[in-house]
């Protein structure tokens, strides 16, 4: 009876060797599938998969030891299949990310090329503009030189006397051109020459004012104040009066005489209200932290 029982027991107990062989074959097959199917998966992912497969083999051996059923083996097999599917999904996401990065790099390279082309165009335009400006300057200087060396029509009969004075308009225009061009020494010389020859002419008040402006730009603020005072005292009612008072105020401020400068600015606002000079005086007072007080 015991022998029969032992035989019956041996018939019910499954052989371990076929299962172990099946497990090894399954592991080998899964490894091959992982290598072929995943392809571009990194070595770290393959190592992780190999570790999981080793764990599965251990589970299979444990199942054999504990007398597990085929359903347990099938569950372990399904886990491996799920892991492979997850790896494939990660690979697909990685490929999409790489493609997106490549597209962005191509777009940035295109923009960079376009920016470089535009900069090159701007540099060419700047060079052309610089050349044109220099040409205009040379032309203007040539015209001025010719005008000064050539006889000019004065609108009147030119006297044969070499000591006869020139046309005041010509003197004024030349001096003003020098002022605009920044040739302040020549401007001062021209305006003074005009005032010496035509002290009471119709251009005298303007010449006096611009002589003061020339001194102001040279930093000779006391001389500038003296010329602006000449406009106010000798040429009462001149259209340069408001500007003369305003520039007197500026000159006093440049000299550090704040009180005198503020008095002149207030005078512009009170005596010449509504003019551009009054607005400039108001703005300058605001910069000083003051307000008009008429």
C-alpha cells in the first residue's frame, strides 16, 4: 500500500527539469525579443529588463518549489510582456522628443541665418549712408569756399573803392553759417565785424543776439550775458528779447548764480507769457524744483 501510495504521489508531482528548461527557454526568447523589438533602447533599459527576467526566473523556480500552477507562470509571463510594452512606449516618446528638438533647432538655425542676412544688409546701408553724408559735407564745404572766394551780388551797385563795406546781409549769412557749422571763432568774428560796420543796421539786433549765443556755446557766459543785455537795452521791442532773457537765465545758472538765473526765468514767464521761451523757462524751473511766481 505504501509503495502504491508512493507511486501515486510521484505521478502527481510534476517534473522540475522540464519547467526549468522551459523557464530558461522563455528567458532566452524574451531577451531576444527585447533586443530586436526595442532596438534603440539604452543599455540601462536592457540591464533593467535583464534584472527583471532574472527575477522572473527566480519566481518560476519558486513556483516549481511550491507546486505552483501554470496560471502563475502565465502571470509572470504577462508581467514581462507588459514591461516590454512599457519600454516600447518610452522609446516612442523619446523618439518624438528627439524629433521635436530637431525641428526647433532647424527653426532656430533658419532664424539665425535670416538675422545674419538682415545685419549684413543694415551694415551695407550704413556704409552707403556714411559715404553719402561725407560726400554732402565735402560738397557743402566746396560751395562755401566758392561762395567766399567769388564776388556776390549785393542788390546794389558795388563801389570801386576797395575800402567800401560789404553787404551786411552777406556778412550776417556767413557768420550765421559758421555758427550752425560749429565754427564759433569765425562766427564771433563775423558778427562783430557786422556790428562794427553796421551798428544800427536792420540786422544789428539779430547779430548781437547770435554773438551772445556764440559766446554761450564757447562757455564764455559772462560775455554772453553782456550781449543779451545789449539786445534788451539797445533794441527795445526786438523779437529776440524773450530769447535774450531766457539765455541770460541759463548763463547765470551755468555760472552757479542760481538766484539770478531764477529771476531771469521768472521774468520770461511773466513778461513773455504764452511764448515758447516761457514754456522752456517753466520746464527749467521745474527741474530746479520751483514753480512760476508772477
